[in-house]
C-alpha cells in the first residue's frame, strides 16, 4: 500500500495537474489588452519613424547658418490715407548682429529663464512642459497654454507664420528638431536673440536696446535685460514706452525666473530696481497710430497666409479730419482726463479715430477697446424699442415717481413734471419716463434692440439698464447711431479699402457687405426726430454747428463718464471722456466737454458737404392709426411684433404658425430697400469685431 502511494506521489510530481483555466471573459479581455498594447507600440514606432524621416529631410534641406543670419524677418508696410498720402511706414528695424560671445550672459540667462528654462536639455521640443500644460488644462478645465520652446519660436519666426493651426504646429515641431540637428545650442540662441521681435518694429536685442535705452545691447544691465526678455510674450502690452508699469511688472517676473533657473543670487535679485531704468525719450507721435494699431492686425484675416512681401495698405482715414479730431479732444478734455473720438462716414468708413490724448504716454485705444458705461446715451435703444412698439414722438407719457422691482429712479433735476410727450422726455433725458418705457416694452426687448444695432458687450436686463448701466465700447455706440443716420440700415465700421504690392498688384479689395433693415423707416424717422430735438432744445445744445444735428448726451453717476454721439450730413461721430481709473471728474457731463468736442470736430468735418435735412415725417402702419388698445402694441396680423429675444416676427411668413420669417434678407428687386429680417444679425460679425477690438467678445 505504501509502495503504491509512493508511486502515485512520484507520478504526480512528474506530471503536475494543469493550472485552473481563467474564465472566458477575463481571457478575452487580457488578449484584447495585449493586442491594443502591441498595436499602440506599432503605431508609435511608425510615428517615430515618420517624424524622424521628416526631421532628417528638413535638416538636410535647411539653409546654412550664414543664410539664416542674412535672412530678414518682418514685413515692410506703407499705410496710406484715403487721399493716397502716406500716414506711416512700418517695417523691421535691425541693429548690429551680435555673435554669441558678444551677447551679455545676463541677456542669455534672462531669455532662457523666462522663455524656455529647459532649453539646454531638450531636443527642440519640451515634452515635460507640454505634459504639464496638458495636465493644468485638464485639471483646471481650460485650453492648453502656449508651450513653445525657444527653438520652436525661432522656427516659426524664420520659416512659418503665426496662424494657430494644427498643421502649422506640426511643421514648427519638425523644423525645431531639424534646427537642433543642424546647429548647436549656442548657435540657436544667437539666431533667436538676433531675430526675435520686441515690438515697435525692433527685431533682435540690439535694435530693441537702441530703441528703448539708446545704447548697444553689448552694454545691457540686468534690469534692462529683464525688460527686453519680458517683451517677447506680448510686445505691445509690455512695451516700456506704452505702459511702464506693465513693463516693470513683467520684468520683475523675469528676475524671479532668473533666481529659479538662471543662477541669479537671491540677494542680488533683491537689489534689482527695474523702475529706475532710464528709457530713451520719444518725440510725440501722430494720434493716427491709434488707427493703424487697430487696423493692421486685420491683415491676418484679409490676406492669404504666408504673404511677407512689402505691401501698401489704402485706408479710409482722412488726414484733415484726423488732425481736427485730435485738436478737438485735446482742447476740450478736462485736466487729468482722457478722451476718445470716432467718426464714421455714411457707409461705415472710419474717417477719424482718436484713442487718447497722447499716444506716446499711452497707446491704449479707448475708442475701440475701453469698456465704459454710456449713461443716458443708452436711451437710444429704449426709445427705439418704444417707437417700434407703437409710441410716437407726440405720444403722452408721465413724468412721475415710479418703482420697478424695488428700484426707484430719480431725475437729474430732482423734480417730476407730470404729463409730457415722448419728444420732451427724450430731449431732457427724463429718467422716470425711460424706466417706464423700458418696463412696458420689456427690458429683454431693449437689450435685443441694442444687440440688433451692433452692441457686442454683455448687456444686463435689470431695470436700471435703461439708464446705461451696461458697459459698451465707443465704436459700438457710434455704429449704432450711424445705423439710425442710415434710416435704420445696418452699418459695419471698416478701415481698409484695399491692399496692394509696391508694384500695384491688388491683393485685397473691400466688397460692400449686404445691408439689413434693423428697424422700419417710421421707427428710424421717429428716433431721428427725438435726437434732433435733444440737440435743438435739450441736453445736447452745445453740439449745435449751424446745420441739422441729431444726437444724444450721456452722463454716468458721479460724473465718471461723459458721452456725446450724433450725426450730421452723413457723418456720425462719437465722443467719450473720463478717467482711466474710473474716478469722478468734477463738472463732466455729456452736454459739456464731449458735446463741445463733437461740435469743434464736426464743423470741420462737414464744411464741404451739403446741408442735409433729416427725414422725420412718420409714415405709420395702419394698425398704429387705429384708436384702440393695439395702438401701443401692434397687431401681428397687420404687421409684426418683437419676441423676448428682440427678434422681428413677420406675419404670414413661411416657417410655421408663429409667423417667423426666414433669414435670407437682401434685396427682392434691384434698387428696392431691403425688407426687415426675422432675426437681424448684428451690424458686424463676431470674427470681424473680435479682431477689430483686440480681444474676446463678452
């Protein structure tokens, strides 16, 4: 028995039982994981081979170092006025080429520390930086931040353009690795520091040093190197000649980065005083630079990609009007206050643009970028909505105390006059009446009317919105009044007529965009009646120029902002005045300095134009003539009405029982005025406006 048990034990050791089989789904899952892993590895291998091949050929075909040194970056641009005269010539400025041994070490350390602190260890791309940026974007739910290395920036500056496309980023990465293949780190840094753009037309550290500090880059101090290195991120924003505070703040960031990555002793960093740097004094520059700074970035949209040849840009600006606008602002603006002016021709062409009192002191464009409360100038949209809902300039309204959702507006004179007509209420900017009208027609409809006329900023729909509590841009308000001047047709501001090469070859020519009816003729006539009365007998009397003028004043609480926007003889002009820090300005009202600046400019602007009488005769629709309750609201069966979003709703139109018309617009018969749209678009599209204002729409 013991012998048989021993035999069985020996047999079991020689032939162990098979391991227990995995369940079916686990085995299948494991097989798929292995297959995916092998497939991923194979695809990754193919990708590495493909990228390596691309880098090899890019490196083999790349120009020599001497050729790259002699190649120029940037584009020469001549900007011309509407009469063909030259406004400004812009183009690259190059200083002396400095070899790697001539560039101060402090300049190298500053640039590497703030732009690419792993420059000496990567192969042209920074995988660690990219992974960190992707993790931050994922964890903070935002877009991936810029992660370009110095080598990538050099590749983009020398070989590519700045279009933010996936294809361009792939080419940039390949060229960056090809640069690393062909050249040493010192050569790449030398190329970069001699070619990178620092703003104001300055390419390379020597040009930047001479522009800002009046000496060669060989003599750069730590503080000066920090300022120059800080410019690369945003040359316009951090330019020391435009905003010294922003430049100093950015330079201090550079110094901190040098402590972390550039070997700068913390004790030495504490002794750094960037604000003590002496900048080169600049002579006053023509205020036209506000216009050119606004209009030239639009070339990226108008011209084909990769165009680097010298060009001439023919613009709408009128040199005489620009000079008159500059003088009107400077001679009327209160002390310590900023001012801006924007003037449009009847087709939207910008005739004059002043973004501030001194371009050298501040290149911040208050005509196109600043967000300020419009005060009573906003009542344009309140009364447009009221006129469209059935009111007329002669309608009776009640100037009495009113409370809406706990809000009780008061008039500027502190009194209430009882029954008055709409014309008088508008002329004297009666707040109680505006509040009642806004409440009656609906605050959402007032907001919709503002959107319809081209206001692109955020609009609140609280009751106080009727008094101009929503911030707007001067260019938007001027465009809205220009649409009224055009009898209710949409207006799109523009500054570029055409672009040519220096040999006359046309690269771009503006086409007149389709115009849309924003409100019916009778509404445009009615609001023009009100605007004319505001100048003739109301708050805008200081804007009179001896010919018909229609316009509206605007004053915010505590006199922080003063506005006047109006039109005459086909020219619409908006004026804003106030302080950048939003502090009160004693005595500032829309009917004082802004109205006087408007008048001073417009007397010059319209001097050669025929006198034009306004069309204020109201041709009312039949429903509005009926003596019943529909007088104030309209009958959808007879004409149309406005929904809560501010859309025009036409009766008996295709698209459903609610009568919503289609969005085709345009002209039914050549020569006829366009018909009202069911959903009128803004006066300018979002892409255009975002480029024109320098920032994201709100």
